[in-house]
C-alpha cells in the first residue's frame, strides 16, 4: 500500500509544539487515553475561501486502556477525576 496524500502537494518540514493525550472515562470504570500524532504534512496548491493555503496530513493514533487503580498512579494529583 503506497502512502499518498488525499491532495497532492509539497512535503513540508514542521516542528511539533504540543502533542497531548485525550482521556475518556468508560462506562465499565476503565479509562481510555488517545493521542494523534502527525507524521507528514503536505502543502497543496489549493486555497481556502479565505485565501489560506490548504494542507493535507498523515497521522497515526496511539491508545491505551487503564484501570482506575493504574490511573491513580499515573495522575495522582487528579484523584477527584478518577
């Protein structure tokens, strides 16, 4: 399978500034942590209606499931959330 952006464009260099985790409490009491990380960015020749450049990107997702006990050890300052 070849890696092709949905829109053709020029591969651009970038610097990640912040890549945070999202946290979800599940109905069974466990927690799901999800993080999306961009791995490539392309600048297309297209523009938005406001005239801004249109970008396409490739990303990967990381996820993990934790029990309430594991979350307490990972996030001790937020016990009231757990």
